[in-house]
């Protein structure tokens, strides 16, 4: 009997000790950190702003300078920015497809230089309905729901300047060939209207028909100019209102042996024409700095997304005062480039 009681007591003690060890073991496992524990750090959900520029055409000197201006502004602002566009001049369908892609991506803003100001109206509306802010620069779509348009100069005024300069070179009389890019780009159509408006002051000047449309392709500009020269051997001058037109006309004059015999004035960038200007083949340019144009546009769009709207007379460093109209057109100062000052510009 005694041995049975002793055995029971020993068994009870063993059970108690086992329970204590179990409790202590559990406590150690829940409080002691282990190297296999995964700690999830809170991640930032802050969205990095993305602005996409969609040009008429990419890969030509003018649009390359535009892209550099965008990149400079984006770096300063700490935002993401892309520069896209068709690889073929005047390709409205491809441009609209690119815009559709940006809508699907859900970017913050799309800035467009339309190949066709009317064809982009539905896709601009679609983007705005999705909450994506849409702006235009370089060329406008004024009947769309775009928020504002940034231009380097008055679009009609550019054409008037070009024909005034041509008229001075040829003494107010003679045949003048007008060269432009796409017939559907609003800014280029307005440049043409400016030439047509300005030429009315010079009854001795005749604009040769049909006009040359080069689709922003320099080879088309060269060939178009050569063809026109063959049909009009008494041509006095070229008035060019898109960037590839001026160097295209210059190359055509060189190839036909008529350089320095026919005058050239137009809208183009110095880097494409510096040698031609110095040689006297191109007489001069009216232009803006396309890099600054796109730099300013990037900053204005970013400001708008921050709730700051552009104001008439506002000053932009390195650019000057901007004109802001009630219709949302923003104009920055332009330039006149001749042999005397061409080396001052690096774009």
C-alpha cells in the first residue's frame, strides 16, 4: 500500500515538471526572435508623376531639341516624362494610337502636337473623361477639350514675318514658292495663312501654286523643291514654314546649281542651317528655341497638375514674359536669326 502511494506521488511530480517545462518552452518560442522571421517594411505609395509628350514626328533635329528640353525640365522637377510620336511624318492614325496607349497606361498628363487638329478631338475627350489632363504645344487643337496650348509665337504672325523678310530680299517682286509640312497640322496651316495674308501687301509678288508639302521629311522637301524649280526657272525665292523645308530648299539649290541665286527665308533651327546661312545660301530664319518651348511647357503642365494656372505676364527664367490669352493660348518670345547672330545659338 505504501509503495503504491509512493509511486503515485512520483508520477504526479513527473506530470507537474513536464507541465512546467512545456510552459517555459512555449514562452521561449514566442518571445525569442529568430533569424527566419520576415519583417515587412512599409512601402511608399506615393505616385511618381508621369507626363507624356506626343509629337507629330520623332527623330528629326527639331523634335530632338524638343525632347532635350523636356528631359531637362523633368530632371529639375523630379518627375517622369516621355517623348513619343510617329516615325513617319503626317501619320495621324499612328499618333492617335500612341495617345490611346497612354490613356490605357493611366498617365497623369498628355501633351500633344497634333498632326490633325480635328482628328484628335475624340481621343482628347476620351483622355479627359478618364481624368487624364491634356494639353497641346507646338501645334494646337483649339476645338478640343485641351486645357491650354503653348506656342512659341503667333502662328499666323510667323507666316507674315517670313513673307516680309522674303519681300525685302527680292525687292517686293517675283515668284515665291511656299513650302510647308503636313496639310492637316493646324500650326502649319496657320503659318501658310500668314504668308497668304502678308503677301497681299506686295502686289509684285506671286505665290507659286501648288504649294510644296513635305510631311516634315527633308528628302521630300529636296525633291519637291527640285520639281518646282524645273517648272519655274524664274523663281525668285522660297518661303518655308516648317523646319525641314529650309535645309531642303538649300540642298535643292545646291544640287541644281542655283544656290545664292534664289533667296530662302523660313522657319527652321540654326543647327540645320548654320553652314547654309554662313555661305549665303539661306538668308535667314524666324524661330524660337524648341528646347525652351518644351522645357517651359513641361513646367507649366506640372504647375497646373499642382493647382497653379499660368498667368498673363508671368516671367519664366531664361525665356521672358509669357502672353496668356483667355482662350488658353500661351505665347513665348520668338527669334530672328541671320548670318550676324547664328553662332549665338546652340540648338
